[in-house]
């Protein structure tokens, strides 16, 4: 098994290295790729140093079995044919191919089998907020079909990459020292603030991030459910949270929901509000599961249920989900 990471120097690329080591991913060889800016850098993996190669249109992927790609949508589109030319499975973390009908969009806890049908040799990793939400929705869908979803996301700086995380930390230092605040990665100062915009606005008033949650949820879960989202950037450093309201065909009791979520793969129930126990970004950062709490009946909808979730955007929301897809393909013998 020969594995490549494209975009090795980024926040998700670095997380790939950690997760592949932690999970002892079965591989014989690792190759790192990056842009001109990162080519030549060295990173350690299981006690051995690996130098980042320049990503080029050549035959470097000829013997590679699976490539984890997290280098932005433009790079993914530009290099997709080069990466998949000789049969490499490309697991792409960008939004470039998510809604392509010939590219499966996969969260293993929901639709692992979709990864087996990939006409273009590409599997798309969904948007981070969508991944975490559908991981929790899937066990509830099995109880009663979900008709409508309303969600407000509280997304940390990590969602905008390593440089954005560094900028948030820099902003707090600048504010403490009464220095001018650096604002490059966000439309406004994020420190001591929340910004009700993630990605650009579309014609209907929703941002692209919010529309991703609508469209991707339907594709992953093979559902007609409609999802209305409000995505907000908050000043936590790492790990996203979401407040979710669902309407189902028949009422789901709080007890049913708790039991289903507690038993579901990829979910951890943390729901004891009487003792101030509920998921928070400080505690979910660095963890693999999506943590769920504040489960209660929706007072505005007889068939409604509402809950709170929190999960690590860089792990389950990105790198871990991609690695789990590859692990599934290996398990069923579906990598060349």
C-alpha cells in the first residue's frame, strides 16, 4: 500500500499525518506533495523524515494506491486527472467535486457503500459541518424519517485553516497590548466577536457554506429532507459546534434519541445538563467522535427534536473522515 498526502503542509495535511500514525494505517510507503511554497519541507512520520515533493503534472502517482488531497478546490480540479490517471483513489477534501453526480460524497457512518461506485476515481469528503451533523442525524433517521432540518453552526477559526488559527491568536495578543489588530483571513476581527458569514453570499441570501449543508445532506443521506442553515464564525480556536432542530414523520422521544445516539458509531452522548454536562469545543478538540447533548423536545413543533453537538473540524470534519473512507475500501478489498 502506497499512500500520498497532497497539501501536506496545511492544517488538514498535518492532521492526516497524525491520524495515519495513530490508527496504524496499513501502508508500506508514504509520499508527501505540496506547492512551490512548501516543497522541500520535511515532516516526521513514525520516526522517519519525509520531504515534501512539488506537485506536478507527471507520473508521480503511477504506483500510489490512495491519495488524500487537501490543497484547495482549484488544485483538486487542476490535478484530478493527473492523480487518478493510473488508478489511484483520490479522496478529496475540497468542495470541487462534492456535487458531481459521478463522484460519491461519503461519510462512512452514513453511506460507506457509495464509495464503491466512483466513475472518476474520486471520492469527495463532505463539508465539515455537514459531516458532523449527518453522523448524528443517521441514527435518528433510522427511527423516523427526518423531513426538515434547521441548524445554526458555531464554527471555530480552524475551519479557515492553520493561518486563520494563528491570526486569531495574534489578534488576542494585539488587543492585550493595545496594538492595531491584524485582519486578513476573516471579513472582520474575530477575537471577542462572532461573524455571521462563512464563505461568500449567494443570490438567495444564504452563503455557500449554508448551501453546502442543504445540498450535501441530501446527497449523503439519500433524503428529500430540506436543511436551512445559519453558519457563524466564533472565536474558539478549534472544534465546531452546531445547534440542530429536526422535524420527523413521527415524534421521537428524548429517551429514544439518547439511546440511538449513544449506540451510534462516531457519536458520544454527553447529556447531563442538570450537572452542567454538555459538549464544548474545549473538550471535543482533538477527539474523534461527534459529541451530543442538550437533547430535548422542540417546544415549537410536536414532531420536533433539538440537540447540540460539537466535534473537531480538522479530525472528523476533515482528515479522519477521509482516512475512514480509505479504511473501509481496504476492508472490502476495493483499492487497486
